[in-house]
C-alpha cells in the first residue's frame, strides 16, 4: 500500500504565465456577406430570406431606429442585358407601396442601389407575421377577426388599382395593437396593365396560395387575391394548408381541379364562405373585399341565431348584400 511519500508529486511550473500561448480568439461570424453591407445601416441579424433577397434587422442612421432592410441577392449590372423583371423587382415594389400610403400598408423609408445591389428599408414588425402566429391554433373568432383585417387592408390595394398576387401568411405582418399590415409587393401589378401571371414563362408566387387562373397563366384581376385569402382562411381554421403535394406542380393541379376541402366539423358554419372564396370559377367567387366584408356581416347575423347558410344559395346569389 503506497504511503504519502510514494505518491508522485507534480512539480509546479516555473514558466511565466504571460509566455503561454493562447488559442486565437474566434472572429464573430458576419451577419451578412460584404455585398449586403449598405452604408448608413448596421445589420443586427438576418430575419429571413428567399431565392431573390435576404431581410435583415438593421439600425438606420437616418431614421434612428430599427428597420427591416431587404437586400437583393442579384447584382444590378445596369447594361443592356439587365432588363429582366427580377432586376427591377425592388423598384417596382417601392413604387407600388409608395402609391398606397396607408396605415394598412407597410411604411418604406429608403430605396437605392449600392454597388449594383438593390435594397429597401422598411418598417420593422417585432410582433412578427401571421405565419408565426399560426404556429398556435386560432379560435374561430380570432380567425374571422384576422380575415376582416386582411380584407380591409386588401381593399386599399384593390381600390388603388393594384393586385397583390402573393398574398400569404408571411406577407401579413402584425402590429402590437392587433391590426395587420400587408407587405411584399414585389409581384404586384396594376389591374389596368393586362399582365398575365406568366409573362416571362415562369410562375411567380407561392404555389400553396395561388389561384387556379394564376396557376394556369391567365390574365388576373382582384379575384385572384380573394382566392388566396380563402386559402388563408382555411389554414387559420383547419391548422393546415388545403392542398399539399410532392411538388409545386402537384399543388397547383389541386388548386385547378381538386374540390374545396371541408373544414373541421366545429367550423362547418364557415364552409359556405370558404366555398365562395375558393371557387375554381372566378365568376362564382366573391369578387371584391366589399362583398367579402358584407358576407361576413351577413354570416355574423345568421350564425348568432344558430342558422347555417346553404353554400348553394351563397354561390348562386352572386353579390352579397
């Protein structure tokens, strides 16, 4: 059995601690690539990105508070070959929003091109978007309240002669007072412009919320946004998207051909409204935000009395008074 004397004793180091080499400190990972650094803005974090752009939380020196800075992933070379729609998407979005000056539409602070890269400085929403809110189930009352708010906001857009063409929960932002704000007008078009959805041969927008006529590349009007709003209504009440598939084409084919899905049994009172919003035929679809808001008012009175509305009566009625 070893005694204390048998236990080896480690000699204390006589080296100067200052002479010990320390591992090099890791440099913090940059928030954004150099191409996305815009003078006058301090990038704090990346909030999201798509194929075309990245969105950062940033501090604006001019505005003096947080903004959402949207920066293109494509360099604008400014020569004769740079005439595609993507090269001017931010400019189109800036012009569309500037024409809509309204509390229900996102505020813009700045637009420009730095070293060939387009950027937009916009209002920042700390409460997030409807997509994040849908991570937790909504009551029917909450869903209908959101539907009314979105319809009122969309009415401002349509009354200005513009169709959004990309209405979906990530493009519906929430303010702390409960109001909603529409964002992302990169695909917006004038109702008078006669643009189809496939002028460049490529469908733009989310397949999950795309109207049958948009999926088929037909000329669009305000009813395409009303269809997308119907998809959002289904998602708010059912907790899932109405159509899923292995590919975008699978989803688009269902928008064109599949029956309107049935809501959960506890929400079947709203099925007639859903049938009219998501009608495959836009001639049978609710045609305007005013008509939708009128239908909601009518349903509120009917459902408060315990009555259900016959979907066939709503569809055949055309306009709802």
